[in-house]
């Protein structure tokens, strides 16, 4: 499994801080992670970075700057990012192609289509799976970068950075499925927790690689295991006690917080997959831990079209303060 994650946003928004914390977190969880930055990240790229940043190069044309950034990008994509992704690693990149569109495109007014074409050429079309846009008001970013000396900045700077910020928002609107907007004005830890939650989702939403797609033999008894799937609809106040007790006994579950729909808000739904012989134990744990709710909450019948199938033959039992459905399922081992 591979994942290409980029961080975007103005200078001072916290990209480098957050990218580093995320890389540490993912490594601690056992993932192979490559953390890199643009421009740079390769021997050639670091030299290009020096040319871009050097105060000797004050006369640099905007077009020259774009091409230098793109040159460094071509190098890092070919040398670092593609090989890492091919090896199944997670790549975390501090700035990538969106920076060109935001800064040189929206900020400086260069032609967006031309920038997209140059970027495609440099990257071979490699786009991130997930991009965190760490958004802060222009003044906040500038103040963090300048350590408070914002009054040194003239109005031109402010207007340019405002165009860049608005430009990022245009990019987000054009590709909402790729971008995650993060409010960068909060504490570093709060931001990082947000980012980790999104990554968790992305890691679990990975499409199954066709080559690794498991196959199942539905025709033989071999590799089959009769299971029960338990839906426990519980009061929110009981949910964490119940999950802790299930975890302690080694049961596998997923907790879904109910936000309305055909279940009532304030409830949680806990799905527990369990071998038949352990069902009694699970129901006992539910009963012992679900005491808060006094009123019996029945899920409303779902809206159905003729021919639709919904929760095939659930068996409903009342266990303590929870509403519990138990379904027969089978687990198939892949071979
Ligand atoms: N959420 C935050 N709150 C306050 N200060 C922050 C926060 N995130 C980063 N900083 C500080 O702001 C400065 C710029 O952060 P950095 O991560 O280098 O931003 P970027 O890479 O986006 O330019 C650093 O001094 C950093 O410690
Ligand atoms: Mg940085």
C-alpha cells in the first residue's frame, strides 16, 4: 500500500511542523515513510533551491522561477517520490505542485493553463492522493514567519499573500475530494490530531490492488467460519465503557457514532464480529455495561423500495440498556 500526501499553505502556517509530526507518527505505527520537501529533497533539487532563494538573484524572472521549481520537482518525482510509492511507502511532501498554481498562478498572475502543462511535464502527471491545506489568515502566517514584525511589510505583500490564500481556496473547490482544509490557527497538537484522523481514513479507504485481491472459495466448507454480527445500539454514555470491556476480552468491533438518520442522535452503534461460541460472552458484556438508557429506542423502519433488501432476518433481543440485533454471517478465509 502506498500513499502520497502533500502539505500546502502559506509560509508560517505550520506545514513543516505538521509534516514532521505526521511522519513520526506513521513511522511509530510501523509504516515506511519518506518525508521530503520542495524545492529540494535531491542533490540537484537542493542546488536549484539555492538558486531560487539566493539574494544574489534578485533579477530572476517569474517564468524563470517557475521553471526552476519545476526542474527541482521533476527530479524529486523521478528520484524520490515514484520509487518510494512503487516500493509501497508513504510519501509526505512539504509543498508540491499546488504551490506553483497558488503562488506563481494566483499570486503573480501567470497563466494557470501554462503552469498546469509545465507541471504535468515535470511530474509525468503524478498527483497526490491527499493534500492538507493548512489555512491561516495572511497576517498569522506572516507574523509567525517574521516573528511579529508584520509592520515591516507593505500593503503589496499583504495583497499578494491574500491572492495566494484565495488561490488555494480555488484549488480546494476544484478538487474537494483530494484536499483536506485544516484550520492552522489552533494549537499544534489539535491540528496534528485532526490530520491523523484524516490519514487513518485514507489508509483504510485504499482500494484493493487487483494483484493482491483475495479470492474466496464459496463452494467448499474449507476456510469457512460461522460467525455472528452483533449490532448493539447503545447510549453514548455507555459506549466507551462497552468498547473498553470488549477490547479487554479480545473481541473485534467497530464503533459508529450515530448522528441521526433512522437511529436516534446520542446513541452509538457498535458492530461486533464474533465466532458463534463466543456470542454469549459478548451479549453478557453488553448487558453488564449498558445501563444508562431507560427508554427502549427502536430503529425506525428504513425507507424501502420494492425489491430492496434490508438487514436480512435480524433477531432482536433486548440486552440491558441496549438494543441488539444479531445476524448470521460467515467468514471466508482467502486462499
Ligand atoms: N499551530 C501553531 N501555533 C503556533 N505556532 C506555530 C504553529 N505551527 C507552527 N508554528 C510555529 O510557526 C513557525 C512556522 O512553522 P512551520 O512549521 O515552519 O511553517 P511552514 O513550514 O508552513 O512555513 C515555527 O516557528 C513554528 O514553531
Ligand atoms: Mg516550512
